[in-house]
């Protein structure tokens, strides 16, 4: 979807396979949630969890590349490298 927003045209087969893979992941998380007694709504939130994980990772990568430093609870964190 992000590539489509940027104007990149994707083959419909690729988009359908991606949607199928996401659907399978949600189904598997739903089955696991039911099996272990977790709320089923967690399975529906799975795509959001993945997006947030990627955003956090990208933010960390850009902070490291730009060497602007990182702070945690008002304190600067020293990074190696």
C-alpha cells in the first residue's frame, strides 16, 4: 500500500498474494489466541503491531545513521559505532 501511495504500480497478483499472506497470519494468530485463551481481538490488531514494529525499527535506524543521538526519559543514550 505504501508503494502505491508513492506512485509505484504493483502487479495485481503481487497485491493479492500479499493480502492472502496477511489474512493467513491473522487466521493463525486467531487460532492461537483461541487455543491459549487470549482475546480474539489481538489477532485483528496483528497488522498494526507489524506496522508499529517497522516504524520503531526505521526510526532507530535513521537515528543511528544520522548520529543525532537518542534520549530515554530525558537522558541521552550513548551508542557505540
